[in-house]
C-alpha cells in the first residue's frame, strides 16, 4: 500500500467534492439558473451536456453510449497506468497529476452512467454531465474587419465546466509544464544503459 496513500486520497477528495457540488446544483437549481460569485467574472451557471468536457457534443444516442463506454475503457487504462507509475516509483508529482486526471475522468463517468437513471430522465449510460463553473473574464466584440468572426461577440472564457473537468485540465497542464522534471530520471537511466552498451 506504500506509495498509494496520497494518490488515492487525492482521487477520493476530488470525487467527493465533484459529486457533492454536482448533486447540490442538480437538486437546488433549475436548468439555466445562475448566480454571481465574483461579480460578472465568476458565475455558477447550471447546464448539462451530453458529450465531452467543456460542453462539447458527440452525436446522438449511439454516440453518447459509445462515448460513455470509451470513457470507461480510457479510465481503466489511466488506472492501470497510475498503478504502474506507483509500482515503479515514478516522480511523485507525475503520479499525483495522473491521479487528478483519473479522478476527473471518473467523476464525469459517474454522471454519464448513473445520473440518467438516478434523476429519472434517461437509461443507464445515457446520463448528462452536470456543469456549473463559468468564468466570463473578458467580453466584447471582434472588430468588423476580422474575417469570419467580424462583429461577433466573444467571451473569454466561454465554456461552462465542472470540478472534474478542472482536475483533468490541471493534471494535463502540470504534466506538460513539468515533464522535464518528471521524466529526467528515465532519460538519465537510458543514457547510462546506452553508455554501458557502447563500452561493452
């Protein structure tokens, strides 16, 4: 069990926080309702999506089922990868970031698999993912001379998301930012092995 405590604790805390927030929003707000937390910059806005993270869609009933099954397979793969990283004592930061990704993906799977049945609007594996975090930090209009989007309204950051999405994004971003630190030991080991082979 050594080495698993922190990743498992992180996964547990993210899942609990994600599901508690989603359940509160689902049971205390109506679809489309919103209220401001920090003026117009941070808004809790209740929406649901049938598809991927940040409200992206993936076509129809079959597409929804296929996406849910794909998520389950992907999470199983991430879980195995996390076990491998812990077992082979990879960098602690890498392990925790993969744990974040695993927790986030699992959180959205819970919605997809169970929410439709729990809340009585769909069958198993066809639930909608609950989103509520909205940060329209900057709003305005594109210049009229700009091709395609000229004169259209823009909002940064437009997507409405949840804690699970945030956990996935943070995990991926931190892995990209700190990849040299996370994988430098493997590179050194590979160089050492190659040097020994050359000397032999």
